[in-house]
């Protein structure tokens, strides 16, 4: 039996149309899955921890007080194992020293407070898990700009805490790098907790409280929230 060429053409067109529908459906399914994964990795959170800054100079007799490091972050999912994290953190170091007021008697107290405010963009890698799993180890590394705030009070010219300036607030810009690892533990689809460690290095273009480089190891713990839409 001979098949009419027209029948062949109709059959081929039909196969092409069916193939197009199948491919389109598969592409839509991939797109839906991709969007679902990205949504599951989207989130935000707050962390608090320590930053053991090493190599800083210290005036003899000065009292040093350091606050914990506070950090907020927003995370954007990229795929099953990758996310992009934007963070803003604040580290505060204060030095105080009391000295004689000279001929007039009394005492003069100098206070020098340095705020280090890194703003990093980091790639976060979950090498072993998928976003629906409750326990997820991760590695992270990133870079970004840093703002330093120099706050001086009652510092006379040539004061013991350095700078030789009067009371006031100054700003200095810099940049930094960080790398670390940790894990996240999810209590529900939305809420969880995290624990991590890092090495953080910051370099300023000028001096912040007499220093240009702040570097050291740190650790933090925090709460996480995964967006539900």
C-alpha cells in the first residue's frame, strides 16, 4: 500500500506540533521547579557573635571595651546548592584613659570609639543538601566595602589615644574580605537557627582609631527566616 505524500506531510507536522507541546511543558515544569528552589533559599536573618581582632595597638593604661558583632543579612537563592548573601554588620571597640589635668589639677578623660561596618556580598554554597532538608552545612566567601566611624571625646591636641585631634566624629572608607563555614538548622518551613565561624579582614584607606587593618577570627549564632512567597 502506498501512502500519499500529503499524509506523510500531515503526520510530520503533527509530530512536530506534539513535540513542541511536550518541550514547552517540560520547560514550564523546569521553570516552576527552578522558581520553587530559588524561593525556598530566599530569606533573611540576624546574627550576633564575636570578632577577635588581632594586631591592634593599645595605649598603656587604657581600658578597652569591645561589643559583640551584630549582623543582618538578606539571602537570594540561585539554585539547589547556591545562594547570594548580602550582609551588614557592626563592630565597636572603645578605649578610655584618664590622665592628670596638668597645672590646673583635676583629671581629663579621653575616649576613642571605633565602629567598623562591613557590607559584604558573599557566595554561599550548600554542597551536600537540598533546600527542603532541615540540617544544611555551608561554606561562604565574599568581599565588599567597609565604613569606619572614628568618635573622639575630650581628646586634646596630642592626646594619649592618638590622632592629635579635637573631639568629633570622622569617617573613613575601606574594603574587606571574609570566608567561613557553618550550618543552618530549620525548625519549620519558615524559621530556623544558624551557627558559623569566619575569618574577616578589613583594610581602610586611612586610619581608623590609629589603625588601618582589622583582622581576625569570629563566630556567630543567629535566627533565620525563609520567605514563604
